[in-house]
C-alpha cells in the first residue's frame, strides 16, 4: 500500500465549544447554582486521531483517524512532506480546538498563551515571562488534564502538572485541545481533557529571535531534510509517489530562553486594613535560563515507518515566592529527557502503531534559608516513567471502524535530602489500561456513534516506604486500584454546515507520586489520598459558514457538566504552603462559546467566552457550597487583527479573568484581570524576515480596586490589590518585545 494524504484541513483555529441545567439534588445542596476509506498515512499513521472524523466522499482524500480504504493498483498516490492540519472539529463528537501558530499569532506568544486562547481553558501562571504555567479545562484541576507530545504522555494519568513554559512554541506545528471525550488512541481518559502538542515536520528550516523588557532574550532554530536520496519507486503495487518519499530523514530543533524578569509590582504586606505600608516593589530572584530541543530520525520501508526521537530540557530559575513573602535565595534546577521509539504501519483495511517511551525528570531545590515555607531544604527529586502503548484500527466495513489501545507503564519517584545526606527508598508502581472503541457511521454518515470502554488499573504493592519518612508512608495505600470507564459520543450532521454533538462518560485518576510523597518548596504530599472519580458530559453545536463567502467563520457552543468524587485539591493554608486533600463531592457546570471570523481576506477575529459555576458539595464540611479554588466563574479572550497581504499586520488581544478564590474556605480572592496586548508586524517581501513589535499588558495594569474583605458581605469598604495569578504571584506590567522570524 502507498502512503496517502490526510483530509483537507479545517480552519487553523477551529473552536468547538452552551445552555445548562442542574439536577434537583444538586440544586438542593447548592441553592445558588444556576442551570475521528483511509487511515491518514503520511509516511505513516498518526494514531492519535483514531476516531476524530467522518470520511469524505472523495476517495483521493483520507480522513484523520479512520482505517484505510483500498486504493486501485493503477492509481498514483501523491505524497507531501507535511501532516494534515489535524482533526476536523466538524467530524468528531468531541469538543476539540486546533490551534496553529500562524500569521495571526503574535511573535511574543508562547504555548501557554496559545492554549489560553481556546474556549473552556484557564491557564494559571506563577508570574511573568517564562514562569510556571499550567492549564485547567472546564473547571478541572491541573492534574486532571493530560498533556501529550506527539501522542506520548508527559503526565500519564495526570502524574504531576506539566509546566507549559518548558515547551517552546516554535517546536510545534499545532496544538490540539480536547475537552472531555478525547480519542481512544491516546490511551487515556482524563477527567478534564487532553492537550496534544504536535511537532514540526517537513524539509527546510526556520528560525527566530526575540528580546525585550526585563533583559529577556529568546532564540530558536529548526532544520529538517532527507538523509538519503528518494527511491525510484515506493509503496505497494509499484506505484511512484510524486516528489518521491525519503527512506531516511531527520529533524532538529533548538530553543534558548534567558530573562531576569525583575518587573515592578504592588505589595500591601498582607495588611489590607493598613494602607500606610503599601508600596511598589521590584520582583527579585525571578531569573530563568532554559535550553530545550528535539531530535528525530525516521526510516520508511514500504508500508512501515520507524521513528526515533529525543527531547531534552535544562532549566535553572529562581523561586521568588509570593508577592508579600518574597524569597531572594531559593533556586530550582530542572533536567528532563524524553526518549521515544515508534513503529507505524498501515494496510488496505488496518492501521497500527507501537510506541515505547522513557521520561526522566530531576528537580533540585535549594532553599537553605527556609524562605519559601520556613523549612531549610536542599533536595533532589527524581521522577521516571517508562511505558509502551499499542494502538490498532480496522475497517471491516464502511459503517463500522473498531479501534483498540493497550498500554502499560512503570513510574517511580526518589526523594534525596542533600542537606542531610540521606535518601528515601525509591517508590515505584505499575499501571495498565485497555481501551476499546467502535465508530458506527449510520444513515450516510449523518449519524455517528462512538462508544468506548476503558479499563484502568494501578498496582501499588511496590510503593513501600517507611513510617519515619519525611514525606509520608505508603502503608495506607490500597494494593490495587482500578476502574471501568464507559464513554459515549454522538455526532449528528444534518447538513455540511451544521454538527450537533453530545458526549458523556466516567473518568478515574489515581493520586500521583508527587501528590502522595512530593515534598519541596511550598508543596507537601499526602500519602493518604484516595483516587478521584467522576462523570463528565457535554452537549454542543458547530456551525460553519461556506468558504466561498466573503465573510467566513465558525461558531461553536457547548454546555458541560463535571461531577467529581474525592477530587484532589491543593489547598493553601495561612502559611501560604499547599497540601493536597480529597474533597468529597464537587460540581462544575458551564457554558462556552467561540466565534471565529474572517472578512475579505483582510480581517481576522476570534472571540471565546467561558462561564462556569463550581461548588464543593461535601455534606457536613465547613466549606460546603463554597466555590472550588482557582475556578474563575467567567473568562473572556478576544483577538482581532487586520493585514494587507501579510506585508503589514496589526493585532490586538484582550483577556479577562473574573475574581476567583485560592483556598477552600473562600477567604483569599484574586483581583479581576483585564489584560490588553498589541502587536505590529511587517514583512516587505516573502524573502525578507518578518519583524514585529509587541506590547504585553498595554495599559500597565498591576493593581485593581476590590472588596477589602470578600468573606464578609457586610464590609462595603474597598482596597487596592495587586493583580496576581495562581497563589498570589504578581503579574508584570507593561512589557515590550521585539522579534524577527525567517524561513530558509
């Protein structure tokens, strides 16, 4: 069989996204609540899309994620060097947003900013440029979102929180945000959803540099090409691909970031009733130095492709503490390496992928003065994950497309006390999963049913531990925990321009090793945590305007519900340190909408709105009916840009995040955040590099006037508060960035 090309791409930033009801029992507990024929084979299969879309009528095109349709032996196959643009949001029941860094993306943007522009997402940062950033989807916790790199999990089963600032945007051709019901080929069923980062492919090269405020500098370079000449023939049946496939090829990417990040911020010394000690302070010990990259080699033989990849990272940074408890000496050094081997193949009616990976991460914390939480520390935490995943799809008939994924992995954590010259025993555990699905395409593909059954299990018998361990004992952990998680997706397409969607299913996430035994900085583990379980559901619609119109676009809307039991929440105490605890029952419901417009090939506009309600429903708790920490009730993101043949583009961005609580008791509340951005880019001719000037936080907003005591509704007094993010970390004011990018 030859290698076929994937389906015609959707809009590069199509958005899938409501009305809401609430059950009477919930209303009673919380009276304030309101109501992916042909497998895409471009040198191989991208197994991450095993159930994303409906096959188009034209057999010359393939559909991302469906098993292949046989091609006549005399038909010539066209091979290109690029992947398709990803899953088609109109042809999957799941809510998925495909984000593509393109001309509409500011040169100053990073992975976190891109993800934050999708409906239903909330990116939580620990300050300014290059600082820690993680994503929550539809009110889920940070660990309830799994992040994948080319389909390989960076935090399987929500193990640890992925720092988005460690992932350079220049390395990726697209970012997929799956909210809720993600494809079975990921081998995951996270409560919150999946973020999949897809690395660049193709020949040629590109590069970029940027510099700006706070002594910030960044540069990246990408190069790819063939390592051997094209063959005279390739593929089954003696067919000759146009352009010729390259049996051996490779890609290289390197990125470097350096910043002092010493911006000014407002501090009130935690004395909201005393304005005399309010002052503006410079953020110290907030510098970062980071090097990252990836290298990949590929070999193609007939219908098979073997890929070997390595993704290293080194990062050294200061830990500045919160706004009112600064730390000028604490440091964190992170080293990470991901190695991947992948074998892909496709035939006339089948497709398969086998993936092996090893992920190692070491974090060295030095806080010998105890500035972060009063404890003198010099620790080295090492986390490792080794796994294997097998995915296979089959098309016995046009109307049914079964798919199966089997995965197994081992994970470990070792905590070394370098100050005391002692180490805790290595803690290890095994995990496995089996997921079965079958897309049923009925009534001329106007109706698609996507049932899924996933079996997941964790073997804790090797966790071990000592009761004298500083970070807790595993004696109380159940020897085995697991769950059977059914899901169902429904897609109705009455016309080409309208899609109606519905999804529902059960989800399960065991506490990870960091949550149970981690112990550094202001985070301390809890070995007695129980697994999280829950149900997630959504209904929505997608409307697409014909591409022949002068004004084109898409509109997505969805309502979503998330019910969790034993949800794990990192709770902040009065000393500003965090410990994970199980909440009993929690509820999140919301509505999200996304509108993407293009007009006369001159104007581009994207608007996303997410409204959600969250409640702790644990009966008998003193926090019952309180909002969940770090779950903003309203988030708005808007981007508009105008351009003239891409020789000149002017763009504006706006984001708003409503006040939200940091703690379970709803005593500490963040100020609202309204942030504007502006960029101007020019590229006189395609042979020249494009040059851009961007201003972040255009209005220099670092303070807001807020209620002095949000826990006391009778206190009508107002106070000036710093504009902060997660856990009271201040955000920078006006920031100027210059950048230049070029294609080779």
